[in-house]
C-alpha cells in the first residue's frame, strides 16, 4: 500500500524547472472500468499539448517531455495495478508519478510550479494510519486508508506473550500452560505469582513488542491506533516507542472484531482526530486575528507567505484563485479567470509557506469552520 509523505511533497516543490505539468485523474483497482484511466490520461495529455505549444516550445520538445506519460497509455499492466487515483508531475527534466488511495477530479495544470494542493491533502489529513491489534495470544498490524485495509507481515517479531518471553535468558524459571480465567491469557508459574506477576509479564511483552514493531512499519510518519482490552491498551501506551500513537483506542478483545469492524472504528477515530486538528487551528486563528497575526484575506496570505511570516496555513482542498503576485511591489493581482501567465495563488502560498518552514493543512471545505476557503496564522 502506497503512502504520500511530506518528504514526497518537498521533493516536488524543490523541482526548479519550467514548465511544470501537473495531472490528476481517478483510477480503478478492478472491474471493467480499469482501462478508463488510460483514456482519461490520453485526453488530458492532448489538452496539455495545446497549452504547451508556444514560441519557446515546439512540438518536438513537447513530445519528448510528455513521452513518459504517454508510455503509460498503452501499458495494460500499469492500469491493472493502480489504486484509486493517479498524480503525475512532469517537467522537461523530471517525471514523477504516484498511485494513491484517493480519487481526484481529472484535470491538468501547466504553470511555473507543480499543483500540490490535491496531493498535499493526503499528507496532512492522516488518510493513512495503522491499527495495532493487541492480545497476549496474537498481535497483528494493519495499514489502513479510507478505501482499504492491509495486514503487514510481522515475521521475525514475537507476536504472542509465550513467544516473546521465550527470548528471555535460559535461567528464567518460568513455564506456562493454558488457564481457564480468560480465553486471551495464560496462567504463569515461577517465583511468585498472581495478578501483579501477570501484569509484569505483559509489560515485558509490550516492551519487546514496542521495540520490535518499529522494524515492521513500512512508514514511520503515520498515526497508529491500538485495539485491545482496556488494561493492555494502557500497558502498551506506557511502553510505546512510536511517536505517532493516538490517545484514543479501540476497546475490546481483538478476537471479537471482524477486520471490517476494526476499520470502521479506526476511520471514525481518524475523522475525529482531523476534526480536532482543524478546530484547534481555527480556535487559535480566532484568538490572534484581532491582533493582526492572522487573516483569511488571500492577498495578505500570499504576501506573508513570501515574507516567511506564515506559521500555519489552512486551505480547502478545492480552493483555487488565479492571479499574479508582484514580489518587488508586494502586490497581489486577482484574476476572474485563468490566463496564460496566471498562477493558482492558493497553491503558490502553500509552496512558499513550506519553503519557509511553515506548515500547510489541506481539508475538505465542509470541514473548515467559518466557511473559510483559507486562513493563516502568522509568526509575527
């Protein structure tokens, strides 16, 4: 399962070449609609050809530039191994593409910068996350997104309490046998006994697991939710080494959940986390805008992004405003429609904010309070 990280975003904005062609389109993973993507891509490339044809760029240069994308059009295997969306980024010297777990409206944009807003949403909205299923008998790790859930192989990682504690020193005089107190735990005998000893054993298991699970994670920057009975979730939280563990947990014996039910519960938690984040940012914005340290006025946001003043920028995923910014005069010109030299000022503000070490958050417009399409919190 693929994942878009902020590292991918920075690689895109660090490309200094022009023209920049950004293409987004929906794709299918299965069924007769799989091959519709190739038709969409071909049509978008044809549209791009007409926009690229200028006195400074002839047909030969355009064909050479777009060839890697055209090669996909007739590649049947490529379309049979897509996810739900495809994003392509092309310059005369660079070609990058991402198969991603979200759908896009088909469109092509040609500008001096890549259009990053649609793909930036994937990196900032916690679309990808882990579910760590915890029990004494079996531990499982899943990677999820809004469309699917995939189990990650935990080979070479102790996934049960018995297996984990067998790795202890041979001098450990401890043996176990199945007990009757619970279907998900064993009774342990050794020096001492009772509930406190059992908690100690589980804690040691969780400590080993917390260290080992990091090696199995294909990505180290996405949130993780644990599922388990209350006391095991609590013990794991105490021993956890992963920095992106979510406080909210899924409570209950993992054996009692079907995988689809786990995903429903996980999606709900991640939706709540995203809502908390945007509400927190909007609350901070309301507190500081009266002091002049925040604004929803795009022309002011553009100027502040160039000046390195934007600390946090929140934009709607469908926010588009064409225009130009005169950096020398610090003036923003808003256009009613796209023109050959115009830029998407929202996209440009996001790029400049990131280049100046600010943070950009992209959410669906209906999730942003106050009916704002964008608002910024300034450093000063």
